[in-house]
C-alpha cells in the first residue's frame, strides 16, 4: 500500500540549518573568572541534584584539587621549618601546572607547527561549556572550524588541493593525528608531570630560599627593635595563663597539707619553659616558703604510721604476728590524745619525742606477745623509720589564702620573665639556632657554596672526590695553589670571598648582638632582683649566679650561646681568608729567607700549608708533629726554596712519618709567625678592607698567634710565641673554627648532590620532550583521494 501526503509544506523553503554558535577558544593553565563562576554553579547544581554530566565532570576536577590541597596542608603540618611547609604547596602547584602545561607545550605546540592544528584545542558550545575538541572521536563539532581554517590545515598537512572532498580528508587526518597525540599524552603524562614538577620545585627553591631568609631575618629584627612592646603583649597573655593554671592547682588543693607532690606541681608550673637547674631552684624556694618545717600530729599521721608499719614489719614477721604487734589507727590516735600530742605542730626535736612515744606503743604490744630482745630491736628500728617518714610527709603547712596569694605574686614575676625570655628566645632561634633555615645556617650554606665556585671547582671534579675527604683536601689544595699563583684569578677569588663573608654583619649586625646580650642581662637581673625580694633566693641565684660571678647561670648560657655561634662562624671564614693569604704569599715567593737549611724551610712551608688547610686544635696543642731533620750542621744546602705554579718544588723534603724535635722551638715560632703574624698580601688586604672584614681577620690572626701560640705543652715548654697565658681547650676549638678542607668536603658533597639531581632529572625531561616532539613526524601526512 502506498500512502501519499497531500497539502504538505515544501521544507526547502522554510527549514535551514542553524548557524554554529560554538567557537574555538584558547585555554590557560590559570582559571579565569568565567571558569571559576561555572565551577561554583556546578557545585551548587550538584548539591541540589540538578547538575548535568559536564558539570559533574568539572566537580571531579575541583574535588581532586581540593583534596590535593588538603593533603598538602596535612603534610605541611608534619614539617618542621617554614621552607619545607611551603614546598608542600609549591610541589602541589607545580604538579598540577606540569599536568596542564605538558600537553600544550610538548604535544599541542609541536603538532600545530608540523600539522597545522592543535590536538589539545578546546571549544565552547552554545551553552558556554568548554570541552576538548578531540576528546570524543564519535562527536566532533566541525562547524566551529571555518572553511578557510580547514584549507590552511590541509595545506600544512600536504593534502592534495585538487582532491575530492578535501576538507573531509583533512578532518579525517586531523582525527587520526589527534587520537595518536591523545595516546601519546596518556603514555608520557605520568613521567613528564613528575619530572617537570620536580625540576620546577628545584628552580623555585632558588627563589624561595632568599625570599624566606629575608622575611625571617626582618621578622627577627623587629622582635629586637620592638622588644618592650612585644614583651608587654606576651606578658598579658602569659600572666593570664599562669594564674589560670595556678587557680586550678589551688582549687584542687585548697586547705590541704602542703607536701612534696604539691610542691612539684606548683614549682613545675612556675618554672615552665625554663631549664631543669632553674626549676630545682624554684622547687627549693617553694619548699622554704610554703613548708614551715613542722609536722602535724593528727589522724592522718596515725594512719600513715599504722599502714606503713604493717608493710615494713611484714618483711620480717608473719601476718598473724604483724596483726598483733601493729596498733590500729584508732589506737595510735588514742595514744596521741592520752599523751596530749593530738593536733600539735612539732618541730624536728619534738618529732623525735613523737617517734619515741609511738615506738613504745609498738614495743608494749610486742612484749605482750613474748617477743625476744632481738625481735624487739627489729620492731623498734622499723617503726622509727616509718614514723620518721610519716612525720616528714605530714606537714603542718596547709595551702591557705596567704599561701595562695604568695604563690600568685611569685607567678606574676615568673610570667613576666617567661614573656620577655620568649621574645629573646624567638630572636636567638631565628638568628643562630643550630637547625636548618636559620639566618646563620642559610648564610653558612650560601657562603661556603660560593667559595667552591670562587675556587673554580666544577661538577666533574666534584664527582671524582666527593666521597673522600683526603681527595677533597688534594683538590682544594691544588685549586688554591692554582688560584693564588695567578694575579687576576686571586684578585677575583679573594674579592668574591671577602664580599660574601662580609654579608654576616649585615644579617646579624654586631650592634644587634650587643643589644641582645644586654637585654638578656637586664631581663634576668631584673627578674632575679624581683624574685629575691619575694624570698626566691635559690631561683635568683640559678638565674644569674651572682655569687660566683655569673658563671654557669641561665643568663650567661644564653648570652654566650649567641655570641659563640656568631664568633664560630666568623672565625671559620676568617680562617679561610688566612689560608688563602698564606698560600698566596708562598706562591709569590714571600717566604722566610733566614739562612736556615733548605730542607728545614721546605718542611716548614709544607707544615704551614697543611696546618692552615686542615689543622685542628689538637695539632696546635701538641705544637705540631712533623717530618723533618734538625738544622744542626754547617755543611748543608741553605739556598732559597723554589716555587712553581703555587707549589713548593721540594729538593730535600719527603713525606713520611712525623717526628718530634722538642728542643727546637725556633721551628715552631717561625711557622706560627709566618702563618699569623706576618704582613698579609696586598691583594688580600685590599679585598678585606673593601669588604669591611679587615678587623675580623686581623683579630683572628692575632688571637691564634697570641692565645693559642702562647699555650703551654709540658713536653715542649719553650714552644711559645708570646708570654701570654694561653687559652682553654674550648676557646681553641671556637677560635680555629671549621678547617677549610672539612668545610669544602661537606659543601662539595652537597653541591654535587644538588647538581647531579638536577642534571639527572633535566636529562630525563629533555629526552622525554625530544622523543615526544619527534613522534609528531611519525604521524604522517594526508593523502589525496583516489
């Protein structure tokens, strides 16, 4: 059957395809306002159950980023320093950034250059939704591409201009190439995102490190500049916290006997944040203030004696015997009443009468049981010990209103000290604490690394010596000899070193160090005076140790720690300057020409090079131990030593086992004089003057020569430079600092590891990028339709 429609409308005249409302768009790794608004609307629609598939997909992206942010936040809480906390978020940002950038830079851009289009291209549909154009091979809205665009792409692909349906062929090739590129993206994205995220973090550290260092340094400086204001703010809070904690202790113990447990609680809170030694002083003072030294005879004492005696006598007697010997609490109370002791406060002498009286009660009951004289002695001894302990623990002092008021007043003084001390501690921690990312730690790392560069030590040289200090010694020595024998190289190297070393006084100004030391002194002296007036004599002495000149006190410990941390770093780098100068003078032939045997001169110069580069305080303590012969003959070679390229060309001196020549103090004095008491090279002087560290270097040289050089060593009594008293072992260690070879060993290891890591990941990234781009050439070009 055939059905024919009549009176139909001719559609050709009325129905036409709608014009394309979608458009190609460029995307950024950063979300714009429109995208952000869309994501918020998607969240809103998702919560109300009205989200479409595209919005749900967007919510998945948002959820992944929020979850990653939460994870980074948690991991940051587990890190100890500001930089490591920040790097968790930097790592997160760089990872997502790498995920976004990789397909655009390594796939999209090369593909567009080679094939004429971007496989990662996005378009915006008629609803304003952004989508990847080639995400779904089954649905591609080609209307958003104009004929002109397709023609250009076809030209780039090499599609025959005369081919039938040229645009269709171009579209087909675009789809194939895009599919291959999407596959390539999936294969490479995992490795690429990790590698380039790591490289980005490594580069970010170079920006973050100086920025954080500057922020932390300025923050610390403000603490010192605004000390009174900051201390006052903390004082208010500290005082409230102190009284709150004390009130809790008072509430739990008001009206109760003051015993050692209560003393521990109160003194522990009063001394919170202070060192254990000072806390012991607080405890001692609290005992003197709150405990009057008297014991109270009451029911509590009777119970302690009865129960304690049962435990002690049970070790010597049977349970049945103990029950008959030991009086009950009620019996002891009756005994106290009968002897008019009940309720009395007894001093130490009166306590002896109580112990004796109680013992007689026990002995009377024992005699009723027919106990032997030996057993009576055992009972008497055991009861005396129990009674003595019970009396001491049963203090007559109670925590009354007066006692609580007194403790609260002391609490105010202690909270004031703790508030001021916390400001000073925060300053010291930020500046000189022995931990990563402090001002002095960052300075040390930066300056020691710069010295490696100034000496011209490259990556390949580091690779050869990094695991062996002896090899680093040899490398550094060769580099120093090379640099110091060349005027231009030396002037450049010593200038760079001096300028970098000078940075410490800008970061930790000498006047700030003095101010910190003075503030510590005033804070502790004021606190000690205040506490002393309130009966806290032991605490005051622990804080300042005025009775012994301040030595060993908490105040002096804090002052010395700061001063010595700065001095130790300064001395280490002043020693580096001294070492460079000694090598420079030898390289220029500015060596002693005193007519001594050439062998001895060669030995002394070798000693000088080794001592400045790698010597320790122990080497100075024994006045050196070196391989050489005595200059005790007239028929010897006394010619000058030969210097070539910074090295001593030894004619006689040979390395070997060290020997001592105890009576030859002249050799020691000549070596010390050459190292520390001779005029420095003019280029050295110019560099340290210009950098402003001349005073520090001169002080270092003078102190080593006069203090260490004049120290006594019993086997070599005349091996001295001056008549000064010498120096302690601690001062020698501080003065000599870190040996240059030891400093360079650690720095070379760190520099090598950092560079090796970067080179390895950089190589992986470069190879991966190269292969990814090269793959574009394998995807082929369009062919004409046959």
